[in-house]
């Protein structure tokens, strides 16, 4: 099994994933995924309110 190192776009931490799931593994933890999804929801709501 081949592994690669990726960098989390949310926190900047490096993490190791299997090469075959490289495109699916974006965030290092569920906490980073959740934080990013929360930010996206807030941005979507604020753009609807200001429109």
C-alpha cells in the first residue's frame, strides 16, 4: 500500500493517507471538516441576508 502526505487546508497540519483515497481525504480530522462546513454555512447565510 502506497501512502502520501497531504496538508489540511483548514489548519495546515500534514497528515498521511492511502494513495487510492488521496482525492477524497481533504481534511486531517473531523473537527477541521466540521469547522469548514460551519464557515461555509455562515458565508451562505450572510450572503443571502445582504442580498
